[in-house]
């Protein structure tokens, strides 16, 4: 795939939604669409940020009961560029960019990625129904 940084917000939203099946939880599969994502961006409830081979969607002010904590909502790495550090680099960049007063939390979609996020320095905070786990940064 091309350099993700050259793509506009609509193209990035399309890219993420085209791979929604990879997020592996019922809620994301049922609700994620390009129009929903762009609407959340337009209202300041989400920002889409890209590195060369990876894209992330962050809710900068949190979401619902988690208002106040920035939440890393979605992260997607170009399948051709996986297991090369691109995912963890972007998680770390988002953690630094979006943690203001409160530390950034993240949503882990499907249990398989939990190890990946634990390696990025997060631990399980809360299990949300439909296969999503809220994770918080470890101290220190
Ligand atoms: C999960 C994801 C973001 C990781 O990105 P990445 O660039 O491959 O990750 P890194 O190179 O920084 O880290 C690689 C490590 O994560 C693990 N990992 C990567 N993808 C994984 C997956 N789908 N399930 C379980 N572990 C995974 C690898 O085993 C690897 O560990 P290793 O070095 O011991 O082999 C990427 O696989 C992806 O985009 N997946 C599809 C979308 C997705 O699942 N997003 C996360 C939703 S919670």
C-alpha cells in the first residue's frame, strides 16, 4: 500500500473500514462505517493520525463513561509492514501526543492483541461486553 501519510482523512477512514473485519469484536463490526468515523472526526470526538505504514484513531476527550481520558480506539498496520515495530511505534506516539492531564487508555478489540498492547506497556483495566477490553498504561 502507499504511504498512509499521503492519504486524506476520508481515504484513511475508508482504509480502516475496508479492514474492519480484522478488529475482531462484534461491536466494531456492527457500528464502524466511513460516515460514522468521519462524523466523529467532524465533531471533534475522534482524530485519525497516520504514520507511513500505520494509522490510528484516537478519541482525544475520551468517550461516554470514560470522558477525560484520551482513548486509542483503533489501530491498523499495513499487512505488508507488520511485525516490524510500526504498530508499537504508533501506540507510543499516540500515548505521548494525547496523554494530557490523564494517561491515554486504549480499546483492545479481541483477545489476540492483548499481548501486543501489554508489550506496549498497558494492562487490562476493564472487560467491556462484545469482545472489547479497556487497557490502561502501567505505572512507571
Ligand atoms: C495489531 C497490529 C496493530 C500490530 O502491529 P505490528 O506493526 O505488526 O506490531 P509490532 O511490529 O509493533 O509488534 C509485533 C508484535 O505484535 C504481535 N502481533 C501483531 N499482530 C498481532 C495479532 N493480530 N494478534 C496477536 N499478536 C499480534 C506479533 O506477534 C509481534 O510479536 P513478536 O515480535 O513476538 O512476533 C497489527 O497486526 C494490525 O494492524 N492488526 C489488524 C488490526 C488490529 O487488530 N488492530 C488492533 C485492534 S485491538
